[in-house]
C-alpha cells in the first residue's frame, strides 16, 4: 500500500499526520515502538538478561492501550473525538486501515497518568500508541483530522459511502 500523508493544522506544538497502512505495517510500527521502549527500560533500569519476555510485556503494557474516545456513527461516516493533551509536542500519527485506527506519538512530559508506577523514573521521551478496532469498514483514503482546541476530531467515511460517490 502506498503511504498517503495528510498534514493538518497544529495545536500547541503538536501536528497531525494521517497515513494509510496495512495490518503488517501497523504490527511493525507497534513492534518497533515496544522494542525501543525495552531498550530504554534496560538502559535506565538495568534489566537483567533472561527476562526478555517479561521486559517485552512490561514495555508493551506501558505504551500500548485502547483508544479512549467518543464517536458518533452517521449514515455516511464515523466521527471520532479524542483528547490530545496526553501527547507531547511533535507529530501525532494517525494510521488508518479499513477496520482499524492506530494513533502514535510521544508522551507529553509531565503526564504521570500515562506511565505506570512500576515503570520507575525514566527519560522523558516515551512512545504512546492507542488502537481502536472499528465497528465497520471505512475508506482510508478519505479520512480527515483536525484539532478543535485540545481535541482531535477524526472523520472516518464509511467504505460504502465512497463506493456510492464513485458510482454517481
């Protein structure tokens, strides 16, 4: 699948990127972020060898969570709204597939609710990934996103709505 990037307006040093991905690309994005977190944890906390699976699961539990959002399903689209305050400055990447949405970025400095107490004191740059399995198929090429204050509003047109428009 060819990457399609869309640049949206910024809010407080954050900007949005929309990218179409395949399930394999999503898995790679998540795997790479978890591997980076494992390396950072090993460096800062001195993890011992022989506990690789435990370390992987710990890092995964720190950065990978379901997307907490509100959404409205209409005849032609799903309108989704989420708080961007937990994301730090820089890029917030919205990865879209026909039945899945993944939002990736860096943790906002000073957002302790995002880091479990068991994580210890670590450096300030940690990935956060939020995922949502969609209740129906969307048209990834038509997804839009924008900031409304600190909220991110994402428009997810239904796939059949795209097919009807092409037939007209």
